[in-house]
């Protein structure tokens, strides 16, 4: 084990990154890592137990709830409650936030927003899924938890991260001092530092977008897609289309190899589809800390005002030069009247 540093060891060593905390944030991050291990175990044996498929219900988003969604939600909330470092959790699976008002959490200084299982529709076909999480210091008086604790701009995040459950399981997080990735070693049951100081390339050769909704995209997005498909050796085009259908998996790939992920407004989702609080904000924080860029096509994601727990937003995120280029198309075509069918 010489030369291998576990997640717990790394967090303890880097505790000086957050001098305003006295170990609480470190323990909170370790609680999230523990819950991720439990969810990973169930994801990896999903085909062997009665955990595949739908529950037959829909969540607050109006989306079909998978059995593993419920399991992951309960595991993360349970771990955070037991850990005592969080006084409340906002989850994609719950209409309102959950508060922990027991003795162990009465002095907690943090709240957590999370999507317990991003891309869960992929579970039944054995494709990568993930978890996204965002941590904020409370603004309410000590010992209380209110909606204001969650409705903070992304720029106020104390920490953020994601877990990707794929061919290997990785936990990637930032506290505003760079981005580090940890791969789960199943032989010892620990997340080990495997990707220190992650940096996203300034440019890339892939774009990720669900082109099935092309007809309903803004003209700026349509023109950018046409640009991506054009043959131009000077700019390494055409780019390759890579779309997994799990935000975590698509952005994780682009974080490592370079690229852009776009989920714009559509006719069916005029405000965008992805949630600002627990999907876009944490991923934007990570990508920016790795040297990338994240906007809604015009404005920085981390500067957007949060007015509700399940607020939606379009997002353009990834390699800085690619996002800037896509924004240019958005600005150029924003004042034009959409052309049906184009």
C-alpha cells in the first residue's frame, strides 16, 4: 500500500483548505464517501437482486422513479443524518428539503443538496450512472434549518462533487482548492487518490447533446451543432458526438479528455431540464476549478440566483474555448426568430 493515499487520509491532510471548519466538513465528505460505497455495491449487483426497474411512481419532477433511485436516496440521507454534520438535505427525489432536528445534528453547520442517482434510466441497460452533491454552510441561526440555507448561489458552495459508477467507481470533489479524483479499490473497500489536481483541456474534439430534440433547440444551438459537424482541419473538425444520457458520465469524460456538454432549452422544456441546485451548480463548480467554463449560454451558472429547490436551467459546460465558442453562437442568433423545422 506504499504510495497509496485514501480519501480519508487525503481529506485529513488537506483540512487546512477550509480553516473556518473544525473537522465538520471533513467528516461530512467522508459520510458522503461511505454512502457512495453502499450505493456502488447495490449498483454492481443490481441485475442479481430485485432492484432493477420502476417503482411505478413518479417523483416531484414528474419523472419515473426507479427502484435504485429510492435506495440511493435513502442511503445518502441516512448516512448524512447519522453523521451529524448536516442539518438538512434537499434531494431530487423529495418535494421539499428534509431536516435533521435530532440531538446529533443540532449544532450542524452545513446543508447538502444532491441528486442521488443521475441517469438512473441507464441502470436497466448497464450504462454508467452517478451521484452529484453540493455542500453549503448554513445561513440560518445555529440549530435551525430553513429554505434560505439551500437557496444560495453556486458561488457560495463550500464543497461539491460527484460519484460515477461505471467500469470503475470514482469520487471527484472540490472545496475550491482544485479538483481531485479517487477510484474505489474493491480489494480494500477504500477510495484511493488516482487523479490529483484534475485539469480539463482548454479545447476538445467531442460535443455531448441529445440531438433528438434538435428541432426544438434555439437557433444558436442549431448553428453550433452545424459548426461541430463541418470539416475543417485547422480546428480539428468535425467533432465527435458522444452522448451517454447521464450528465455525470458525459461531463466526467469531457473533464478528462476535453469537450463540451450542452443541455439547452427546448420547446418542451423552455426553462431547461437539468436542475440548478443539485446538478448544474456542483458540476459547474468542479469544472471551473479544473479550468473549464459553465454558463446557461449567456451567464455564469454559479452566479445564477436560486429561487426554488427544483429550479431548472440550460447549461453549456466543459472546455473553456468550446463553451466560449458556443456562447458566441447563442449571442449571435439570440435575437433571430426561430425557424421551424430547421
